[in-house]
C-alpha cells in the first residue's frame, strides 16, 4: 500500500508557526513529531494535546469533515470511548493553505500492534458502534469507497488478489463471489466511522479506550464498520462481538466481504509491517471462520 507523497512537508517548525499564528497560548508547549501517515502528520503538544495537520490537499477536506461532525458524534459515544474531538480549530491562512486540528491526547497503543487485546474489547467496540450507527443527515460526508454496495469493491479486490502478494488466492476469490452476492443494505444511511481497522482503535492494558482517525467518516451500510470483527479480533472475541451487536445474517455476510476488501488493502503494505501482518491475519480469519 504505497503512501502518497506529501504535497507539503509538515515539520515541527511549520506547526510551531501555525500555533503562533492562530493559537499563540499553545505555542510555547513542547512539540514533538509522533507519526506521518497516508494523509496527516501527528505531533504531540505538551502532555495533553495532539496536533493533526494534513500533508496533502485531499486530506484537508477530510479534516474539515471531522471538524464539523465529530463534536456531535463525540457527544453520543464518549460514554463508551474517547474520540478525537477538536479542542482547537486551525483555518487556512497565509502560513498554511488547509485546515488543521488540535485534539486531546489519549494514552494507549494501536490494537493492530498486538493480538493481546483487553478481555472486554469486543463488547466495548460493539457499544461504540451501537452509539455511532444512527441515521445520518442528508448532508453527511460522501465517501466513494466506503458505505456503499459491496459489489462496488470487486475490481479493487480482484486487482489486489492478482498482485501475487496474497496467499490462498483461489479460496479468497471464491469467498468474494459469495459475499458480493449478498443482498444490499435496505435501511437508512447510518453514520459510519468508515475505516475501523485495528490501527484506528486504541487500547491500554485494561480496556479499549479510543477510536481515532475519522477521516473516512461517511454514511451508509453498517456492514462497512462491522468488518472490524475479522480485522481486529480472533474467533472467540469475534463471536462475542457479533452476539453483542446481533446483526442480521445478510449484514454479517457483507461485513465479511468488507473485511476482505480492507484486509487486502492492508496486506498490500510493505513486507514486515504491522499493517501487512494484520491484513494477512484477517484474510485467514475470513477463510477459516
């Protein structure tokens, strides 16, 4: 999974200038880089805050979606887990052309970095999804690759399966044919996280504490988010997750398909990466469940 080149190099000096320009009361806090992802650069600000700055224009629009919609979503889910609700907003300026955000720091580690998850993680994540999956307004963000008909991912999945980097290709192709034929979602468009893989789930030694990165926030078929059952959990935990949510059989079948779609994307990551390992592990779970 090739990470796009940055259109603007976001470093500590630039972020310090952004803070001085728009939030000078925060500009004196210690600042250190944490991660550079597909869309954003994340920096720790003091002991309690994060700064999230887009590295390319397409991501800037996703940041604006988060700034608009996450406060309302946070109000519904914060009794279950934390989400990166904006505490300060950065606007386009002469210093930087796109929106950016300051959020609260949540201590923990990505669930995708380990298969040893807290015991109650399936029930906690199910409770988060019950709170999140309500009917979305008509002007909710549209995502062209998440939330829609599963059959729309056939071409992308086939391309990844033909890449030569994924084992058990014939088995996966047969499984995809079956899941892609499942009846489409007939209910209202529900709020979706849109990218609920284990690297966007934060745990500590005792609990699932946060769900982060709502850049793919959208509305549509809840099966998109239920794919996390195979992406995040082993068999026993997956069964508990399903029991806690009690989706209908067609939705669970589509969720299995969405797991295949997302897992094949993760499996395209570089050899030796946690993302590739998680994708291959999820594909084995899809086949052997």
